[in-house]
């Protein structure tokens, strides 16, 4: 869904399943594959990323994640990058510059016997600029829309995802995170005086104290 493209983009930073954080956009090939998987939302076909594109997309993602962290305040940000978020004003400026680099207008297509569809019309600034603009617009629309107030950073041990609450009592992004949090609470209750275990990212830096299940 287009309104959740921003979360999918931010979610390319994720838990690696081993207590650390994985980045799904570390190579040009990974970016090429991610864009191909989202070709319809990004309105591109056959795009092949290079190192320059990777750097620009990752820079935009940093802005997106900073703005998602701002949106969940006063709740906690994702521990994946809470210690190195862009300042709010820099993140907002980077996002808006990307969005406005490809000014577009909506055009309704509705051929006889077919369903109506929308096209974005405007000058073609090149594929990369179109991709960045689409990601930035999706983020802006998400943050200005009704889902923002339900946005949370999952607080389950080792999880680093942002998610939209489906109902008022939802605390975690998915059942497996809920189960892991319950196990961690049980572990702490039954081990008096136990302390958390320091989780490390792939580069070896300590991120935060998180109890292991």
C-alpha cells in the first residue's frame, strides 16, 4: 500500500535475528532489487542502481527514520539508530528537497470499459530523482495523514521496527515480538537481581541494554 511505503522503506533497517541490526540496503544490487520489488509504487521499470544512487537513497532513509522517531515522541525511537538521528530541521529539509525535486500534477485516466487510474505528470528529471521524490512524498503523506498518531516503535527485546497500531491495545509490531517480550518479563521476574545484556549492532557498537529471551 502506498501509504505504508514510508514504513517499508524505513524497515530496510531491521533486526537480523541474532541480536543485532541488519541493513537491507548496503549494496547497489540490494537497492536495485528493493526498487524492483516496489516498481509500481515508484513508477519505474528496470532501474539499476549504482553507488551514487545508493548513497542518496540511504541519506533520504536517514531523514525518514529521523522523522518517524519524531512522530512517536514522547515514546521511544527505534533503538537501531536512536543514538545517531539527524536533527529534526535537517531531516525535514532533506525530505522536502527530495519531494520537490520532481514537481508533479495528478492526471485522471478513465478509458471506456476500464477502471479509472491516476498518473503523475511533470517534467522527467531522471529515474533516481523520481524514486527519491516518490519516497519522500510517501513519507510526507504518511506523516500528515491519519496513521501517524498510531505509529509506534516496537519495544520488544531486539526489535527495531516502526509499526502502525491496528487496535488500541496493540503494544508490539507482531505476535512473535509480543511472545519475546513476555518471555523476557518472565525471565526477569524469576531471576532476582539480573541485569540486561548489552546488544551490539553489526559494527560492534553497544546500542542499548536489552534483555535476551
